């Protein structure tokens, strides 16, 4: 026969589980956590809709060409803006280097 375990009198034993919490603001897509559904069925439906949209976009040549063209235009716009900032920075540096340094009163 198996032994029976004695129950403690008056003292209750609590099993506590400590959960490690991840920071709420970690990762690139952390802001989407509040938007996306929490339940399994809702997550499945959201994934189904997103997957169907991605399959449609990737299979349609016209939409894919528009997205690629948009990406190229966006990249060239950002690259042009960075070049403009570099030119302005170089101009400011040249202006500061060309200014005569005024003598201080203690240099006499």
C-alpha cells in the first residue's frame, strides 16, 4: 500500500509562481501590442487577413511595381536630404573657419 501524506494542521501552504515580466517598450513592434488581438481565435483571424493581404500584394504585378517605385522614391528623397544637410554643414564649417578671430583683451 502507498503511504498517505499528512496534512499540516492550521497552516496552509501556498505555491507561488514568480513570472518574469518583459518590458512593455522593448522591440520594434512593441507599439502594436495594444492594437493586436489577445485571444487565440482573434489572432488567427488577424493573421489570416494579413496573410491574404500580403499574398494579394505580392501576386499582383501592378501593385508590386508601385510599392517598389514608392520605395525607390522614398530612398532617393532621404538620400538627397542627407546630402543637402552635409552641404549645409560644410558651408557652416567653412564660414566659421573663414571668420577672423578677434583678439582678446588679455593678448596685448
